[in-house]
C-alpha cells in the first residue's frame, strides 16, 4: 500500500516516516510557542527600534506559518510532493498579488485624491 | 523489502504514463488541499480589505482602544493546543485506536469551543460598547475577517462531531479515515489563518 502511494505521489498531510510523528508534532508545538511568544513580546517591548517592529512581526508570522506547514501539515520538498508544493506556490502567489496589489492600489488612489475641502469648493 | 517494492519506491522508476490512476486517498487529499488553498485566497481578500481599512475608524474606537493582548494570547493558545491534539487524534485514527481517537478529538473539540466562546465574548463586549460592524469601515472589515474565521471554526466543530459519530457507527473504514484526514488538514489550515489574524489585527493594531 505505502509503496503504491510512493509511486503516485503523496497527499498533503501524509507523513513520509511511519514512526516518530508524535515527536514531530511536539517539536512543531515548541517552535510555534516560541514564535508566538516572541511576536507578542515584540509588539509590546521598548527594546526594538519602533519602525522595525512591523517587519519583525511579519518575519515571525511567516516563520510560524512555515513551521505549521512542515510539522503539522507535513509538507516537504520530497520528490513525491511536487504537486502539493506547486499548488501551495500558486496559492502563495495569488495571496501575495491580492494583498499587496490591493494595498498599493489603494495607497496610490489615496495619494491622488483631491483633498476634501477642495472638493467641497468645486461643488459650490 | 522485495525488489519490486524497491523499484516502486523510487518515483522516477515507473514512468507517469504507466502508473495508472492514483489511489483515492491521494486524489481526495490533493483535492482537499486545493480547496484549502482557495479558502486561503478568500481570507487573503478579507485581509487586504482589513489592511486598507484598518485606519478608517471614522472618529470611533480604534484598534488600540478595543483589543486586549492577554485575551488574544489565551485564544491563540487554545487554537494552537487544539491543532496539536488534533494531530495526536489523527495519529490515533491512522493506527485505528478507538479510545485514543475519542480522547484526543474530545480535547480538540473542547479547546475549539473555548476559542469560540472567547471570541463570542469579545464580540458581544464590543457590540455592547457601541463598536459594532456598523460603526466604521475599520470595524466592518474587522468583523468580516475575524467573523469568517470564527464561522470556519464553528463549521469545523460541527464536522468533528459528525466524524466522531461516523467512527462510532461505521468504524474505521477507509472512507471514514479519509474524511478524518481531510478534517485534520482543515483544522491545521485554520490555525495558519489565525497566525495572520493575530499578527495583523491584534498585534498590528497596537503599533
């Protein structure tokens, strides 16, 4: 059964190694706890140069998402997982396009908008 | 391990055209993975709306006034712990242990319910101080984003009950194990979305 699946590729979430998986969940949990506490600490501390905090929070969040993907969803770069990785890459691409595209377009529109008082004068 | 098994273990040993249709477990898992990615795209649209509107509080309460960090930390802990117990539960499903499945999935259910209760509590508090979704564009975006996530958690809990009933009545058939497996993927994916929510909404709001 397992060799049959290996030849066909693996569904996401299927762990390649038959044992030691409970351990991998616990490793993932400890990483996730450390990263979560780090991001809560980073948002309330004075120790970090304030303009750098959003970047640090972003890095910590992306790192934790990676930890969840690897240890909880068992996504890896193994050759039989190519399909899953490709789908994930496309998903990440669409998400990036959607979020950053919207933010850039809206910031640009905001920048080019006539100030409200000038608009009122034009209507008079 | 026999020699035929060894050749099959190497994916490139059998050409794609000779492999035949993939087993149902692979097809179902991959299809559900695609569904999850499309669900993540929905959340990305809501995240984009929130990121654009988070400053537009129309003179009403802002993120700094509303959100309590300790409350969010407890919510995050509940969801993270439920993700791990769900993982232990799916290991029990794989080895067809009935008692382990019930125990871990019951803990998952309780932690999920605790998360949901905290969120409902937060929402009702916000509504009672006049910070409902109709107050400003910021709050509309907040309630849509966090509410959609909460709705997913609610549906996940309903699904979990159905799965436990199926284990009780049908036993560990391949069909039931496949569904359990998809449920575990769904639950872990919700936790990944929550990382984005607490970083952007709750921690980003305090900056």
